[in-house]
């Protein structure tokens, strides 16, 4: 398979482990098993004793009932039968494409977003049309542009809500209009929703799987639940044809998810209200810090995120983003992601969901670096 290098992941792989102030991370401040049991009130000793006695088989091939019930309650209309567990959201997105898309199919995707959403269908041989999200439109889809890109033979429309890297959040009214366009040609909508529920206000974050009969939602335990080490994700949809394709293709590249991953994820999902309360508190408090920092530093500007864990921050220095971010890293230890990884030059993606002290020190390092560039 001929596929383009995955820019953001290659950057993270190269520099993340050596960072002094990692504010490129996109997961809400990760928890240990000890912290998970403390947060949920579950009995750690009982769990470990029980799990340790289990034989390490393939486990529940299609995921345990506890896991799928926990995932289903994150939606308004979903039940266990519409949930397909996967190896992370990255595995879920990939699985959707290889299950539904063939060479020559027409796909509409967005930019900026996670590169999977356009590079994987392109590598399969799909005809991919790009809908550009623009800052002047708060990084929300332009419906006129979408209508101009969608054709009678469009198979799939890809969106990312909340958006990575900008933090834009599509309201229900906009989602319903996108659905109207998709329904007019019978297209599926794949919505990467890995940051769903991490809102800056107390609103329900709608899922395309609840709103559209051919809507496909992707989620994971990584960003929202601070458990990236589990590598547990899922696909959720009501569409029976899509579900049959997902389950059939699953035998070729996944078979089942890990028993331990399933069991630990089930604990977090049983107590999703507590996990979300913790993590919303982190992203809301930290975004206030980032927002105040932006206001105080004249070389930087952004459109304030409405949800998620990331912000696309622009700078006014005449320096390409790879050079800016590499020099920043080498000279200060602060780690951010070049905007060029998302085809947005002269910008950087900042992840503001780390522990607060790391965020503050990372922003101070960026300010010091900017002061040097002024001289």
C-alpha cells in the first residue's frame, strides 16, 4: 500500500519522549491504575485477584457486554448491537475505510484534521475531495463548499467533531444540515469523535450516530478517559450493512481486543460521570490559562477552542513551523506540534490538557523563545 507519511505521528514519535515540557500531548492528563480505582471507588484488590485467575484466551471476540453497555450510554440512541470494539480510534478509523471504501469510490474529507481521514482513503485508491476549514469561519464546514464537493456517487463524508487541531465544535443544527446533504446522495458520514464530551460549557455533545441512520461514530478511551495505554476504541452505528462489513473485516485484521483492556475500560465507563467531571475540570481550567497567555503575548493568536484538548495557535514570526517547533524544542525543551503537520503553516498545535504545571512552564518557555526571536 502506497500511503503518505503520517506527519503528526512521525513528529510525536521522534521527540515526545525527550520533551521537558510536553504540551503537544492530546490526551487529558493520563491516569494510573491506582488513580483509576481511586477515582471510581472500585475495589482494586478484588479486580486484580479476579482477573489474575482468568485464562488469557481471546476473550469476548466482539467485546464484553459490560464494555459495550458502557460505550452505548455515551450516546442517546445506541445499544450494544451497534458497537464494534477496535484497537484504539486509529484502528477504528482505519477499519471503517478498509470495510467500506474501494478503489474509485468518492470520499469527501476535511482539512485540517487527523491525517487518517484523508490519507487512508487516498491510499486505497479513492477519489478524495478536500473541504477546507477556515479560521474566518471558526473552522466550521462551509455548507456551500460541501454541496459543491458532494456528488451523486459520493460514498462517504468524513468529519472530525470536536476538531483536532482547532477545537472547533459543530452544533446540532450544522450537523443536521450536513446530514441532509449526505442523505440526498445516500452517503455515509464518518465522524471522528475522540474528543466528544470534552466541552467548555455544560452542553450535550451530539453524535452523528444518533442523528443519522448512516452515521458512523468513532471514539476511544484515550483522550476523554485518559487511558491511552489501553488501546481501546470503538465504532458505533445503526446501519446494519456497515455493521456487517465491520464485523466481517474484523476477522482479518483484529479478531478481538485484549481482555485486560476490555476489563479496565469497562470500569472507567461504568463511572464515566466521574471521569468526565475530572477531565472537563482539567480542560476548562487549563484553557483559561492558555487563553490568558494568548491575550498577553502579541506574537500569538488563535480562535478559542470550544471543545477537545487542542488549540491551533498562529505566530507572526517569519519562520516555517517545523523550524519554529524544532528550535523551540532544542532551546527550551518545550514540545508542541508544527502546524505544517495539518497543512497550516506558521502555526503550532498546543495540547492544553496536560497537568497544569507542565502547561504553565511550557507556555513560559514559548514566551522566552519568542523574546529571543524579537532581538
